[in-house]
C-alpha cells in the first residue's frame, strides 16, 4: 500500500530591517498641525491609509482642551524625500486637512488631505489578533524635543481590554519610545504594516512615582471596526509572527489579544459628508451633511473630555489601594535610549513646539507675500 502525505505550508515573508520598514512606511506618515490661530496649536502624527489621502489619527489631536469642540484649522505635511532637520524645508509640503469623522471615547479620527494631485504612499493594516506579547514593533512620529519622522522600536508588552471603561477600546502596551507628538502615528509590525495607532503614555503614578516604558496603542482591529461602521472597508495582512505563534507551547489564550467585537459593515458613501461625524455609542438619528460647524454636536451623555495635555487611566474593577497611573498623550523624554526597552533608531534632531510654530508662521507669511507680488506683477502687465 502506498501512502501519500500532503502538507500545506504557510508562506510568511521574512522580517524587514528597521531601515526597510522606515523606507516603506515613512512616506505614508504625515505631520498634523491643528490650530485655532497661527500662534497656538497641537501637533500629531497620522497614517495615510488610502492613496487619495485618507488619514487615520487620534481624535484628541483636534479637540480643544477641556471641551468637545474641534480646532478648525488643520494642516497636513507630507514627508520630504530626505529629512534634514531643517524645519523650513522638511515642512514645505503642506496641504489642507478636512476632518471627516471622529470618535472621542475611542480617540480615533479620519482626515482627508485636500488638493492631492497624485497617488500617495499608504500604510496597510495588519491583523492585530495575530500579535502576541514579545512581538517586535516600530513607531514613526514626531516626538516633541525629538526629530520629525523619528523611528523607534520596542516590543508588545501586554494587552488592555475596554480601556478606561470604553467598550471595545482594546489597546497594546508597548515599550517602543512614544512621546507627545507621536499621537495618532502608526505602530508597525516587522512587515511595515500597522498593528496599532499610538495614543497614550503613562509617565507618573498617583503617588508621584515616575513610570517609564509604558505606552499604549489602539489595536488595528478597533480602528477597522470603527472605519467599517462609518462606511470604510480595508483589507488586513497577517503578521510575520502569526505562523510560528500557532506552533508555540503553552496556552495561546494567555498571549493572544482579545478580538474586538465585529461592527456591522455598511457600504462606503460615494460622497463623504462635509460635516465631521462624531460617532456616538448609540446614535439616535442619522448624520446629515452640513458645512463644518465651529462647535460640533455634543454627546447625549458626554464622556470625560480627553485632551492632549492629560488623560487619566480609570478602568473599572481596579484595586483601590494600588496607585492609578496618570496617562498622558506623548510627553517629553530626554534620553535617546529608553532604559530596558525601546530605542530611537533615527538621528535625533530636536525641535521645540513654540519655535516650530513660529517658523511655520514665517513660512506662511512669506508665501502670502510672494502671492501678493505675483498678483501685482500680473496686473501691471
């Protein structure tokens, strides 16, 4: 008797080097400036997820501190071919941004880059349910007092479910270096695909004790479910660690992140609404198209306002006697190498927010002056 054995192999691409990941994903990472006027604003990071300039980022980048109102003036800057550390040249590729939708409890926002005349690079989504503790990850963003389009590395440290009491807000904990300015940027796997959206950091406990290397990213499955609920669907790619993880010893349930509950999918709208859509847990009526208001409609039961300056970690069921860490969106870290974990891989080219905003305003004034001279010249001919 002849026995024939048939085996099916799972082909997984080899892990890319940090340099390859940066070259692949970097051009799809944008610098976001949200402001009310030319002198004040907040800086964040975003990921282009569609070639026409659709960007996913954090909602708190656009929310005014202590309110649920949006900062109406949004600028998006594309990555230059080479980052030099000169802000006037690195931030010369400017576009207007329009907020299509946002969800304050989930801390997610969808942004459209306007006036794009060519296909842009994009980042693909990875399946975050394949990720296990110990997986290598990378972050690209604009940490304050760090460099623009900085690359850092670390590992997945733990998982958090229903973070802050928000149902379905599942996070990765990572030691990849993340600071203020990284908000909304991508957390990438070893293929350069996005497994998470960087959102929070822990820096100080309630008793004043310093916390290091505790950073949080919203799982890509949470973002995908939210996008599907507002009419946007995207494919996902398996991470390189998915195949070997299935053969590992021990209970996989001890290492696997909890899957986000599926959200009913709807067909994408051919004409995105002009008004940014604030997603409520249970909307009472459909969203109507209207010009962007300065003050978007409030939640029926407003959650505690999430601001770029401070966010508190208060999950249900916490032990009272244990100190609760204070969670902030990316704050300063002066060391170029995090003790015991994440490392900064790109050359450090620090910037200060006040100086950066002043330089950007000087650039805007220069451009307006040039436009005026061109118009006067044309009229004189």
